[in-house]
């Protein structure tokens, strides 16, 4: 069957792709945008339902992009819509689009969806506001082998296009759960997970914690850090030593430092 074709940038589907950049439209439709070959591939690989794939061959930077569309056409699982350069330019939110945009269905998740494992390594993010930081944190969590990421009281949503882009699509690869702080507190206690908070107001270094046990690492917002609620509830507080003039690291950098220390300890313990 021949693919549908959109010529005009005023087409209603193009207008809806632009709308889906905003959270209110994503929430109302329960849909999300994913732009780029790599990112779309991660979403498909993680089992997300991608309803429609829009493409513009004139923007394809590699042969892999054409092969991807050919493969999707053979599978016949998704609606394929070819777009003119003008229409695709309006729909794309990247400065240098690669010719592929997908629209998928949002998936709900809960604490019970976190994979069961003996000694989980969990990353808890409270109140984060910047999608670029969330994306970078997710890349570190994936690279360090975290079992899940839990968002608490976060301003932005998981399907923010910039979070998807900055994570390189790894937002789809990890179990990511949104939870209230009370529900999370109960779940961590029931599963006997130690709670570790990052803060500059302690003398205990981040390498002095035993991460080989079931652990939840807490990081706060870019501007304010963790709230007193968690600082007063956790089992241990840790800091990252600062040798220069800066008094703290970017939240994404702090997450990477602590997560890879946890990974180092776990690999040493396994040998």
C-alpha cells in the first residue's frame, strides 16, 4: 500500500505535531512526539506503541534512515506518512532534523512496575525542572546500570521533547516511574531499600556509603536541592568533594559521579 503524503504545512496533522510539543496537548491526547532515527528506534525497541511515523527523505542524512522506513513499511505495523520538506520543517522541533518523527501512545507506570531484583540501584529525582538535565541524568542512569528512575514532584513530564532528545531516546529504555513522596516512602520501607541523599551539608563523602545493598539515591532540583522532607527522612546523607571555587556540581554531573561509584562498588563486590 502506498504511503500517505502531506504537501502543505497547513495540514491538520502538521498542526497537531506542533501542538504535541506542549504538555497540555500531550496529556489531553495521551500521546508523545519522538524525533530522530535513534530515538524512535529506542521507543520501538522498548515496546512503546508508535502509531504513526512521519518521514521526509530529503532530510535523511544516511542510508540507514531509508532502510529504517523500508523496514517499517515491510512490517506494516505503523502508519507511514511522507511529508514535503516544507511540511516537515514546520513539524520538526530540531534545528537540524533527520527526517523522522514518530507519534506514540503514553504508557502509565507505577512503583509495582519496577523490576524485582535482590539489590536494586534506584535513582530518585525530586523537583527537577530542566529537560536537558533530566535527559543527561537518564543517560548516566542507563550507563551505570540503574534498575529504575523515579520522579517525585517534578515540574516537567517524561515525554518532554527536549528530555527525549537530550537522553538520546534512553527515556524509553529505562523503567521510569512517577510517584508521590508518601507512596514512595512506603514502598522503599516495604522493600528495605536504604535511602541516600546528596547534599553539600554533610561531611560524609559519596564513596563512604555501601552501595552493594539495595539503594535509592536521591537528588534534588537544580536550584534548591532536596527538600527538608527527604533530608529528614533518609538513612544517610552524602556529599561530593569540591576542590575548586564551585560549591556544587550540576545535578546531572552529581548523578553520574554517585551512580558510577555505586557501580564500581558493586562490580568490585562481585569479583
